[in-house]
C-alpha cells in the first residue's frame, strides 16, 4: 500500500493545529482521509492530547462522516465520546449508523447509555434492536443487518431499479437483492449486475436464482465464514427456523470474523484462554487468569513424568551421563509432535483433511517419522560415539530412544487432534503444549526402559 | 449452513447414474447445484469411479458452467481433464474463464499444455497473459484481473449505465468502476450504487471519489489483504510504478489469500517449511524435507543444554532427585514462553501491538510472569515439602528456579518476536519450538546454579 494517509508528519500537523485551537483547519486536513483513517487519527488524538480536543474535532465533522468514524473507533473511545456530547448528538450518530454497526455499539455500551438511546427510538425500532441484541455473540444473528433490498417477483427490471434508486443509500448493500413471498420466506435472489445488464421490461422472477445458499440465524460465525470462503459471495441471507428471511451478512463483516477465529485458534494452540480483548488493553490480572489454568494442568502432567524418573533412579545414579541427553530427547519429541499436530489441525480447519482420512494420515506420519527418526538417530550415533567418545552402548540407547520417540510423537501429534474432533472437542486444544507433555512422558519411559535393557542395569 | 447440497445420498445417486451410463439424468441432477458444489461432486466422481466417467459428465455441462466448474477444480484434476478433452473444448473453457482464474490455471499447467493454449490466442492476448504470468507468485500482480469497468469522466450516469449494461457480463465486477486519464493514470472510482441512485444526466466526474486507496502491482499479497481488512472494500485498484491502473483485485480472491497467509503462519510457528501444497497431496519425501531442517537445528541447540548438564554432573550425582523435577521446570518454561510468544506474534499480525509498544509489553509480561511464577512456585513448595517430604532446601531450589524460569521464559517469549520484527525477520519464526529450546537452556543453568548455591554442593 503506497498511499498510507496516516503518516507521522500529517499526524503531527493535525496535533499542532488542535493544540493551537485551529479546529476548522484541522477538520479540513482530516476530511481529506477515508473514514477508516479519520478514526485512526482520532484514536491518536485521544491518546496524545486527550479526549476534550478529540471531542471538539469530532463535533466539527459532517454528521454522516461522524457516524461512520464513530463506528470504527474502539469501544473505550466510543464511551468517552458518548459521555462528552449531547443527547441530541448521540441520537444523530445512532440514526446515521448502519444497523449492524449500531447493534455492535449498543452491545458494548453500559446499560444506562443504551437505555438513554432506546428511549428515543420508536416502539418498532426498540423491538427490532432488542431482538438483535439477544442473538448469541458469535452467531450469524449477531453479524447480520435487516437493511437489505427487498424486491417483489412480479416487478419489472425498471421498477426494481427505481426501487433501488429510492432506497439504495440506506441499505447495507444493493448488490444482492432479495425476493420474498407473503410469508417472508425467501423465494430467490438477484444481483444488481443481472438487473443492470437486463432490459427494462424483463420481470424479476425470470432473472432470480432459486438455489439459494443461506445460513441459519443461530449458526456459528465460523460456519458463516466457511460458507463465504467456499462460495465467494458478497452477501449471504440469514433465515430463522421457519426459513423466513431475517437479515443478511455482507463479506466486509466476515473479514473481521476470520481474524477473530484465527486468533482464537492461536490462543487455544498456545494454551491460553480464548479472549477477543486486545493484548495491551487486557489487565495483568486477566492475563494471569487466562494463562495460569493450562500451565497448572500441564505442570501436573510433569508430576507423572517426574515420578517415572524417580522410579528409574537406580539406572540414573549408575550412568549419570544419560541425563545430559534427556533434554534433547524430550525437546525433539515435543517439536516433532507439534509439527504433526499443527499440520493436521490446520489441514482440518481449511478442509484439506477430514476424519475419513485418519488411515492415510497415520500411514503418512509413520513413514515420515521413521525417516526423520532414522536421520536424527544416525547423526547422534556419530556424535556420541566418535565426538563425545561415550561408546556404542550409550549411543545405541540414545539413538534407539530417538527413533521410538520421534515415531511416537508424530503418531500422537497427528492422531490426538483427529480423535478430539471425533468426540467433538476443538482439535486446536490438542496442540503443542498438550502434545509436548504427553511425548515427554513417552520419552522418559522409552529412554530409561531402553537404558535398563541395553546397558543391563 | 443448512442447505448443504453435496450430501452422501445425492453423491451416491449421481455415482449410480454414472455407473449405469445415465449421463443426462446425472447432468440434470448435478446442475441443480451451485458451480462450487458441482466441482466438489466432480472431484468425488474422479476419486471414486475414475476420470473417464468424470470427463463424460463434464462434457455434458453447458459451456459457461463447465468453465466455472473447471476453475474450482484442484490442479491435478484440471490437468487430467485437459488431457481428456479436445483442443477445441480446451479453447472454449479458456475463453469462458475469468481472466484471473485463467492465469491461475496457466500458472499450474505443464508448459506444453500452456503453449497449446497460447497458440490459439491473439497476439495482444498472448502479450497480456505473459505479463501476468511474470508477476511474482505472492504479489498483487498475480491476484489481479484486467477485466474491470472503465468509465470516462465526462460520461453522464445514463451513458455510464449503458456502458456497464453492454460490458457487465464479461467483467470481474461491475460494482466499482474506474475512471482513467489519457495516460492510463487512475483519476477516480465510482460505485455502481452511486450511479444507480443518481439521476441520469449527472456527470460521472461529479460523483467519483478521488482519494483512492490502491496497491502497487509488486506489493505482497499479505499487504493487500491487510488493506482489504482495514477498509472493507469490495475491490482495490492495482497500479504500476508510474501510478497507471493495470488491474483490480476483488474481495472474493482475498478470502483465499487470508487462509493461505494463516496457514503459512501456523507452519512457521510449528517449525515446518512453508508450503501451499495440501497435507495429503504432499509426498512423504517432501514432508521429511519440510520438517527435518528445523528439527535438526533445534536438536543442535540441545547439545548446548546437554553440555551444561554435563558440567553440573557433580551436583547431579550427589542429589539425583533433582533430575525428577527437570522435565517440569523445562516444560513449564517452554509453555510459559510459548504463551507469550503466541500472544505477541498474533498481536503484531492483527495490528494490536506494534514495535513502539515494546516497553509496555515488557512491563506487562514481567508482572504477569511474576504472579504466575509465584503461584506455581508456592504450589510446588507445598508438594515437595509436605507431600513428597524432600525437605525445604530441595523445595527452595525447585521453587526459586520455577520463579526465575517463568519470568525469563515470558520475557524471552515476548521480546524475541518483537526483536525479530525489528530486524526484518518474520516474528512467526520465533514461536514455540525456538522459544522452548532457548528457555530449556535458561532452565538448566538456573536450576543447577541455584542447586549449587542453595544446597552448598
């Protein structure tokens, strides 16, 4: 991207103009930008010279711009601005906002502020807002907007275009239009492209698609984003359990969902509780609360590893040099397992691997791990025998263990996520930390058992 | 998603129809589906009853459908089909395909097939295709299409709509239209929505946006997808170094890019070489080649850990029980570090954390790790003293080490990815395996040094 608007210089200029109370010049400067960038600048203004100046600047923006900018601000800044402007200004912003953005804002605002806003809405609006506020946070319902274009099947193209012309600016999108029957059931969809390239007197019914891909209002947002990825649509209709059209979801909102879902997977795979809060915004206490439980659970698993070691104390005390190779064996086991786990988890997430493939995956991992284990074992054999001079029996113990451990780790690493999915647990929870703990146990048992056997202790 | 078309029953029905050579009934059944689903069915047909029947079925599809279906097939199946149909049929498919899909196909096909196709193109087409084939694989250039709608600034809305009507069906999108000057420099963009809601005699110039967000043809696809995420556009113009418009990228192609980039991050974070090949399609040998190097590098780091242990052999041989706590200390260190690394890497990827925040991140991690370290240490103190009865000095050694190790691990885990970004290395490479190896060294040194000091050995 070459035309980054929010440069250090421009930011400095705007801050200086505000410090010097040159508000209208600051406004003119800021209005050259896209609304997304204006929001970014406003965030910086709040952080650098405080909310008061930011509110003065915000108030100088044209009404339609300020509503859009407001929608892009983080929730803390939204609340700060709401607290600094008049009720009438709040009302203006809410009226100008897209319905789905408004719902997002209302979901985050304190209850007393929401009440203040709802007071001024009509009864019908209040009912609709309350319905939307009640959908589960990660459902299709919480992503959708009721602001779509409805056409009747017996309209002509000319009538449809006239209808779009009159309503187009208030709708989330005009590029996909929806045709319903009297019972609000979805009959078909027609794209604006089709309407624009068709002749004026053609009837909408003859143009509409009837094999419609839709989602249910209670479907999880991950399923919704998978549907978008699969079909590449710009918008998808959302229906209730009676198949009545209740809203639409547009692709721009899905980009955020995809980021959210990816972050969730990363968090799960690192053994951190899932959270949508930003890293820096989260309190120390919350960070501790999100990280401690898994660390504790995994730590307990090491009590088992520790007691296995204790039971082999006799071996250890005789051949103390064995301890020096323990970190390598455990570490390589953990890394091997985590490679396989990550590849399988990601493969399942994007649909390359599914549960039917369990045999193929196992067979592949067995061959891959055998080859990798063999190479690493041979390298170690050379090192231990010739470089470190510990003799072939120690080398054989370490290398035999290495081979077994790599094979075991890759088998566990690939099968555990698939097993988790089979029983309905998120495979992402079976990633590195979990696999490493398990392979550590396997490593210790294998190593000391082999030592007892080979070294005859 | 409730209306999954590709059910086990429907698939079975189609396979039976094909086995029974009832091709036209199979075609009628398959044509009820979306083209994406038709491609999915065709894949299954190829896998289950072979390419011959699949080709017969493919040939019965209407020309425009077959081109779209072809674009959605995996490359192996595309090559198989190309080899089974006539040159004229190949030409038909290529002609019907969207330009960017065609480039994707040509990029993957064997050179002799590409030559056969290019032979039949006009000179101008060949030049354009060759230009597109030469853009780096992950650049904006390789994602874009030259099939956009161009308008002139002095056109009226009526003229613009008439132009869109005549060209609309051959263009990648009609929803964003582009206005260029005589030198092909981009002057402005106008959305179809704006055109449709405006009056017929308004001039395009008065409607167009001039503050255009664009990308350079050589920008990396990750920057392109970040731009889409930031602004929520349906299409973004691509310009060359002289700011001339050379193509556009549409949002549906970005969804695939986002998936690809995420997979890359996962691969890097697991210490696997980056590859876009599907898990099951990749040969055992390629899997080994992608995984062995990092395992080898990390294994070498354990040689250092091992020699640290060897240098403390005197301590170990006297208090052999210390070995039992080593896996717990190393494991918890690795897990703590990997939590911090993952949070910081992801935070930087989505833009929540940037390099300026290094002080804030460090201060946060220090406090979080101190609290977590303290809790885990106390729990271990109780266990070692009262449950296992090893006495306070062993307990103090283990718990003191635990506190130091957790703090060190979280500091390394958070700082290393930021340092990597600072010097231009992908932070994702500094994830769990790397962090675990480093914290293992720290763990071993801390533990044995503390043991020497506290136990007075």
